[in-house]
C-alpha cells in the first residue's frame, strides 16, 4: 500500500489493483476497457465513506458513525455480491463481467481491495478516531486497561445482565459443531479438562440484543467491548475447566433471496420459507481476531467449510457497526448541527399546522426535497388528510420500505377502517426488509386493506401514491411520485425528491400503472410517465440520442445512485462522441469511463458523499422538448440493468417552471461543491475535488437555501 504521509486528510490511499485496461479504441464496441468493474466500483464508493471517518473536518462522533456505516455496507456486500460471485464459481459459470473478468478473477481483486481497506479502517479507528474521542472524554477501552474498581463494576453488570443470556456450546462426540448464525459475533474458546487432560473447543455467542459496547457503571462515557467482558469471566461459563485460549470471530453467510417465483402458488408463503432457509446460507467470509492461534483458525475453517482466502484477520474490535452506541451519546459538540426539515410557506397555515394539501395541489404542482423539506408536514400530512377526508374514496400506494410504526401505516389503517378503498402493493422482496414487510403487510390485511405482493419476476421499486377524491365536478386524482421510500425515519437522513401533482395525464397514467400492478393487465403506453421495464430503456435512449443530434449544443445532466448498465453507458458514449456535454452525479457504482479521448471526453463524473445519503434521481436533457427547450424528470430508477430490466420503476416529468428552477438549483449546487465532492478520472481513480475557494458544502448550502425559502411565500 502507498504511504499516507503525502495524502490529504480524508483521502484513503489507492489500493493496489491489476492495471486498468488501456483506453479503448472507440470503434471497438465490445472492448472490455470501455467499462469499470461493478464490484470494484462499489468498493471505491465504500472507500469514500471510509474517507469521511478519516476527515478531521468531520465531527468526531460522526466519524465513528461513518466507520459503522462502512462496516455495515461491507457486510451487505459480502452477503449479496460476493456470495453471488461464489455461486457462479461453484456452478462453473464462465461468463465474464463487462470489463472482461471471470467470477474468480473478481473475487481475487475484491479480496485485495478489502484487505487494503481493512488496514485503513483499523488505522483510522485505532490511531485517529479513538484517540480523538479519548481527548474529549469518551473512551473505548480494552479490559486489560481497566483498573480494579472498573472491573468490579463490570462484574456486577455481567452477573445481572449478561451471564443469564449466555449459552456456551461445547464441541465433542456428543455435541456437534454448533450452527453459527449470519453476522453473529462469537468467542472461540479452547478449554482443558484438568482431570482427563483433554482439550475441547467451545463457542460462546455474544448476544446481539445487548449493546455492542458496555458502559462502565459510574463512568457513562467509558465503554468496553462486550466480548471482552464475557471473556474476562469465562471461568463462570466453564467451571472446573482451564481456559487455554479464546478469540473473537464472526461469520458472514450468503443472504441473497432466491425465489422460483413462477412456481410459487403463494408468494407470501414462498418468501417466508426462503427467509428461514436463508439463515443457513453458505459461509462466504470469516473474520477472526488477529491474535487467534492457527489451531483455532484451522478448526473454524474446517467446520465452516470455508476457504483460506475467505478468512480476514482483524486488528482491534470486530463488528464496528456497534459504534452507533457512541454516536447516541448526548454530545452535540461532537456531531453535526441538528437539522429539522422546513416546510414551504404555502404548505402551512398561520398557526403552523399543515395547509389544505388538496387546495394547494389544485393551485400548482408542489416539489419537495427531503431532508431539507419536512417529510412530516408534506408526505405524511397529505396522506393523513386523505385518510381523514370524507370526500376521498380511494388511496393506492406502493411500499418498498417503511417503518411499521410510522404514521404512513397508521393513516392507511385509518382510511381502510373509515370505509375507503385502500390498495397497497407491498414489495416482499425488498432486500433485508422482507420479514418486516411481511409483518406489517399482514397487519394491513387484517383491517381491510387490499394488499398485493408484487409482480412475479419483477421487483416493484417505484415510489407512487394516488388519492382519488369525489368533488363537485366529479372524481379528481391527486398524485405523489418520489425518488425515495415512504419511510419517515430514512427521510431525515436520505436526500430525496417528490412531486405532488393533479396533472390529469399523470393521474390517468398512475391509475393505469396501479391497474397493471394489481390486476392482470398488460403494460400500456403512458402519456407522461416513463415506466420500467417496458418503456424506460427505449425512452431514455431516445432522449440521449436526441441530444446527440444537437452536437455541441446538446446537454445532459443526471443525478443517480448508480450507473452500470452497459447499454446505457454505450448510448452516453455515442452522445459524447457527437459532442454532447454530460455531467453525471453518481453516488455509488459507476462503470462508465469518463474523459477518454474519442470515447467519452465530454463526460464528467462526480460523487457527493457526506452527512446525508444522496438518493434522488434527476434527469435533465437540454433539448428534450425541442431545441433549447429542456425536459426534466425525477423518479425511482438508477441506470442499472436491474432497474431497467427487472423492476417496476417510474420517472415523472417536472413541467412547471418554478419546480424546474428548483431542480436546476440543486444540480448547480452539487456541481459546484468543493467540500464533499469526488471526481472520477479515466483510469478509475476517485479524487477529491480541489478546493476552489468557493467553500461549497452542498448539504450545508441546500439547508441555507431551504431556510431562505421559508422567508418568502412561494407560488
């Protein structure tokens, strides 16, 4: 790994990788050098998250939070992406990725990257974050460093709160090697029987329902890793035995959901069965404490049926996702300043209660931008008003992820109980939220909500809400189409957009979409919505190709979470070769290679990584409605194969000038950011945007603009 002395703070060193292919010949349409690897690009994104933990300008407890996020992200990556590649290897699949790598070659490259990032993670934790927190009076301390008083206090905690829930599991002829659940933290213990002289292995699971780090009584800002507290009292778990060795380990399993949907008579029951089966997925990663002996390591490798190359040595505590415990401390001086989403003046009455949403939507379309805009006073308020309004006859909604105790669910229940026609499509295949979705979907059914569990073979990812209201002149449709989930909790930390509209054409389109989702109808042509999987690729390719006809007068700006679809990348390459100016803001995966002469030299790619998770999708085409007349869209799809081909997604046009100016404002800010922004070069390196002197942190600037907007009445 490169030395770090000459690197700017917050910039992780470049990991050693196989050389990026030479710049491709634009004429070679299938040249693997045209694309970056999807998996390695994702690891680059997680490296940018890790860089925030290393950034001294980020408050200390936020740096600890980013370490936790980095680890959680990596866990999911191994559970799904690495697991999928291993499945390909086991099955003998010889298909290569778009950049020309086999599954085995990708796994080798992934390991190299993860090992290098692991060194960085450990350095940041042990040399930067923990010492910095210690200077502020917050200590994450090893058991060996505690004085006798602290140990006595923790002994009482152990006896009262920890010991009763522990279950040591021995391995001997009468006790087979225990099942190790996914992502559970465990102690591997080697014990000697002084009477027989035999050495036995045992496993002690570290309870996941207890805080990862234990507070020392009387010292509310001093913590000890839970597994060390347990390890210090192993003699109580194994009375009469001699503790020979102990070390921490953690197993990651294949957690991808595999359904034969076409053969399932009941999708809900099939998902429930698959969730139970997923608990027993193949082990894909073993993390071990670096001090673990070879003997214990070999035993775990053998019993877990895992390869040596899937073992990762960890210096310091395992499973840093538990650092959220520190982040919950009441230390505002070590966190980002608190932010409460504001509400546009037109959406509040004089007493600061929500305005009549139906009246405001009839007056003009409404664009909201979370978390800068209040989710509670907009989306939640609209649905609550719809549930309580006697003139509302029907509510239809798609739910991908939400919180089961949220006002969203309560409003839907209230609407159904009052006799309204309520239909909700619940996506059971929302990864890692399947069990939660099943739970509250059943609760909705019990109160009379018509619940549909998606379309066989497709995942419903669109974020749509339709309210039908009986008014003096007939039925009217009130629509909300967004980029993010109907989840009040994530709406405070995810950056997302939503459009409220009464546009009759969009209302008709949305009705047709819901009929498609809940009935047996075929896909239809929509007047204004762009819907996947039937129309999204063709329409976007058409819009990009149209910009190419204008040559250097063509302009594309797009903001999304990921860009990996080879077909869309090739279409953007063709537009670049025609001279189209293209700015892409891609939070995570980007397989497009920008700035290559003759191929992509007019394409620029940047990423914003900071306090909020950039989540909105905005698509701008400078001549989308004719020369000099732009087209704007927001919605749920990224430019990934799964979004275009295997999901139900929707883009909605934003047509009012005031809302278009809002979108332009957002893009102008993120494209001018010189604090949170990274730029991708043609060799696959992500580099911090140089300090331009403007001092623009896009998250701070958008907060300022939101506050300024409250001081004038919009619309």
